[in-house]
């Protein structure tokens, strides 16, 4: 329902920039995931788009129109926060209807749209309930319905499923995505949950200390993270510190548990120093002839992984490996290959080509 462009958008504070020269272009109807560590600027970005934060520099355009100074009420934006705030003296039906009532919609239209929204989110049984009787998850779904009922041009979701249990959150991911696609509403989803980021979003925007460090499809950010932050925000990742040595043919990555050849030119700047090695669980392959040994310390049947400690020293690190957990027990000795890895500068966290 709207294209959105942020051009060099900066939001300052006493201690520095909370957003620093952010550039994003979002297509009509896209669902954009905004991810990053706590304090990275995710909520600030959503509040900027909503008009709730003052822009120090830069421009925000919606459908090509500069809205940088446009008041929030005139931006046709609906925002859902992590903590629901229902209207306590109204039942659920009238909570959902409230945005339509203040726009002076007719009674028939209000009833039709409230019923349709409650059906879409499967909360018809809640319509007669008082907000005081709702669980945290139910109250959040009502807040989402209230945001969607007026069909805004933009929907801003700030960790909307964080207060829900795992089963409800999984269902809501599917239903929210279905409703969002059905309405075609341009949506920004700020989340710390890799499952939400990977399953719901068309593209991801990775923030680190207020800066955009990567934009891309979820699978591309997962497989080719530009930073360690991007790697951690999109799924399980094991990170080890390794030394870098050089010889006539190239470079070696040296860890107490393994020694691995590498030819990347960027390693020349780290010889006699160290780099960070990041590995996804599926990049490690269990095999009887594997050159690396480890001891199982944890088993996660839901994730389909085992965690294993490397080497004789507790400081050698742990790795998470994709595995059939049925066949493993704590204390088992494993052997594995590293099929793939990503290298990062230990100081900046940036990917090394």
C-alpha cells in the first residue's frame, strides 16, 4: 500500500546517534525484518517511520512524498508495540473497533470489519471478553487486530510476538504473514527472534549501533552474513577465535583442535594475529573419519543439533552440529568435518573476503 524510502536518516541523542545515516528503500507491500542486537536502533527506526522521533538529518519519503516533518496522525501508520495496551473499559469487540469509531465509520462497516479481522486472526471467541481476562498472548493478538482493522498503508510491528508462548507464536507467524500478504500492507517487523526473521520476512535490514550493515533476503543474510551480528541474528552460529599463520602457499587457520588451510587475501593483514571463525550447524558434518574431535555437552532434539566441546581445555570452545539427536548422549565422542566457514575481523566484526 506504500513505498518507503529513508535517505541518510539520522536520529541524534546526547550520547551520539541512535540512527546514523540510514538508507533503506522498501517496495509496496514488502514485509521488512529489522534485526540487530539490543540497543541497535530497531525500535528507533520504527518510531522514525511513524513520526514519533525527530529526524536530525535526512529524508523519509512515502510513495515519493517527503513526510519527514508530517505529524504521526497524518502518516496512515499503525504501530504494534511489544506490550499491549488495551482500552480497559471496552470489551475486545470495541477495542478492535476503536480506530474505526474515531474515524466516524458507520456501524455496519465497523461491525463487518471487526468480524472479518477477528476471523482472520481466529479470535472470534474473544470478542465479548474484557481485556482484564485476556492472557498476554491474547491481548497482543487483539492489539494486532486493532492495528489492522483500519487497513493502514504501513504496519510497524515492534517484537509483537515476544510475549507469546512458542506454540502461539508459531501460529501467529503464519497468520500474520497471511493477513499481511492479503492486505498488501507494507510492513516493518522489528524482532530478536531468528525464527520470525527467517520465516516471515521478504528482506532483512541488519542494524548495528544505529547503522545498516546488511540488507538482503533472509537466506542470503543467513548464508553470507556481512557481520557477526548478522550471523547471530539469523540463527545458531558457533564462533571460535583462531590464529593466522602464513607460508609460501597461503595461510593457515590454527586452533588447538584443528589446523585448516585458507587462501583469502584479506588474511594477510591478520598474520601472527587472530580472526573469528563462524560456522552454522549444518556447515559441520559428522563422520567417523572426521579430523576434528569433540565431546557432546548438550542435545537439542527440537533444533536437531548437538553441542560439543572441543579439545582437552574448557577454553577451546564449543560448536553446534546438525545431527540426528536420537543417536547421541552426553559425553559421547564425536568426529566431524568443517565443510564451510565464514571469517570475520575480531575487532570490527566485519566479514573477511
